[in-house]
C-alpha cells in the first residue's frame, strides 16, 4: 500500500518535458560518439599493423605492437618522460604554493588595498609584455636553458588564483578564523592547519589544471631551452607528429615489420600519443571525486 501511494504521489513530467529529455539524451549520445570516436581511433590505431591516412577504421585489421616497440626503443622518449614528470611535479607544487599565498590574502575582507591588488592580477590576464621582452627578461635573470625558466614564469596562474580565492571566501566559514584567533592562532598557522585541510577539493582541482598545462606545454621549452637532454616529452612528441622527425625511431625498427615508411610513421605516431597520454589518464581517476565539488564553487550560497 505504501509503495502504491508513493507511486501516486510522484509528479510525472508533462509531454513537453519528456520530449525535451529525450532530445537531450539523443544530443548527449551524439556528442559522446563525436568525442569517443577519435579517442578509440587513436587507441586501436596504435595496435594496427598497417595504418593508412585515408582510412578511418576503428578496429585493427592486423594487430601489432611494433609501434610501441619503436617508441620504447627511441631513447629520447625516456629522457622526455623523465623531464616531463620532474617538471610537472615541481611545477604543480610551486604553482599551488604561489596560488595559495596569493589567493588567501585576497580572500580576506580586511586586507588593505585588496581591490587594487586584485586589479593588478586581472590586468595581467589581458595584457602581457610580449615574447621578445619576456625572452630578454629571462636572459637578464639568467634563467635560459634551465629548469626554472619553465616553472617560475607561469607559477601564478590568475585564473586558478581567482578560483581558489573564491573557494576561500565562500566555503571557509569566517567563524573558524575568529575562534582560532581567540585561541592565539596566527595567520600562517590558521592557513596551514585549518584552511588547507578544508580546501582539499580545490587544491586537487587546481593541481590538476597545473599538471595538465605543464605536461602539455612545449612552446616555452622551444623558446627558452637549447639543451636537448633538458627538453620535455611534448617537444619530442611535436617533432615526431608535426615535423616527421622520426628517422631515429624508424632506424631502430625491423624493416620487414611494416610495409612502408609512411605506415611505420603513422603507427609510431599513434603509439607515441598513447604513451604520452598515460600519466594524465592515470591521474584523473584520483582527482575525479574532487573535481565536481571543486568546479561548482560559488554556485550555491548558504
């Protein structure tokens, strides 16, 4: 009886709502196919024995791992992997540290000149010095061809800082600070022991933004780096995908493994894309549970 009465009390959507829901489901399905097809194509093409640029078949006609063998035999891939992992780890930690130190003071309503400082940060989002002045600045600070030239210039991301400042000002109750001050807690101790443990979702989301951005970045390394052994993985990926600089890789392969040079290059490109994407694929599941909560900051008050 209770189940029947519960069913009677359920509000059924009207015809217009049902049509809208069905149309939305169809549209989401189409979008999912559009997004999933290129990903599946790259995954399965990396195991294809013969890949033609004119065909778009998903499932391989001939399974092969020769592309992955060539990638792993190419020594610069391991050098790039090591450098990218190091740059991503250090860059994410440095970026989070600078972002917290900038966002926390700007989230405090009693900060003198808060609007002025916030205006300076926002100004840098729309106006920059340009490539040549930036290069000269890096040269004058003797940062060229060093690890720090890839980490320090982009350490303060204003967009990420604004997101974190919004979280501090809307999600951390002010009563916590008043209670901590009554117990003799200073600003740094309050930030370290109270604010940061309560800000794990936003720290994970912003950290993911930093990690993905640093992992995929290649332009700064092309401009400021000259030593090949210091280059990140993205530079080697660009050389192979765009410049077709895969002579070292093709030389390491069995000449009878694939039919032609073009097919070998295509297979290696897809395999290299998969190999370079694995760290970000492994990182996202650990951050996913924080992602929705982090990106919904400020959407609901109270």
